[in-house]
């Protein structure tokens, strides 16, 4: 069952009470300890670390980056109860999703094919102005991924917390 505190996607800000820029301890106060923690580096060299926390029952994964002082920088949600601008989107078929997104004034939508042997028919619709990605598997929305907004210098525009 979806936690009411984290049900509404807020573009550029976060998911309900979860806000981009929160510390790991602030996140734990809202949704508790994760079921699994993955630590990795994006670069092959000794790069900055990232950590992804998985909350299985919430169908939620969130990431923190060392480069950003371990602040919350990414949210991925696949719970069907989650809403965006009052709409439940998870589970929508591609055409219905596009029609709904076009009505939400998200600016230019970009379409990419990310299919592979492991994930055939894996597609992405992104609303770059809002830093939101909509992932489709077999033409059905399976996950929404969001991040904070950036300014013209590519610096993160952290939302207010609290």
C-alpha cells in the first residue's frame, strides 16, 4: 500500500514529503530504513560514489550522490497509486500516456528506444524541462524517474526543504 506521505510527484521538487537535497537521515525519518542499499561509481576510474536505496514494498528507489554531499538526487517509482498532477500514470498504455502527458503542459516530449536483449520493447519518454522520465515496457508505463531541476550553469536548483 502506498504511503500517503510520498504519493504525489512534484516535478523538480520530489515525491510528496521527499525533497531533492534531503540528507540520508532526513529521508529515513520519512520512510525508514531501505530494504537494500547499492553503492557504486559511474566512472570506471576512482570516481565519486553514488548510493541507491530500494524500498520494495513502496516500489521506490532513491539515489544519493557523494559529489552532492550525499543529498537526494534521483527518485524512481513504479507504485500504481502514485500521482502526477492528479493523474495515476503507472500502467497506462503508450498512446493514452502520451495523450495525458500532452495535456499536462510538460513542454517538448522526447522519445527514445532503449530496447536490448535483456529488456526488449523498453522505451523512454522524457520531459527534459521538468527532469522527468517515463519508462515503458511492452508499451505500458512501468516506472517514473525524476530528478531536480538545473540552472543555466548546470548547477542543481535545490528545492526548499521543510
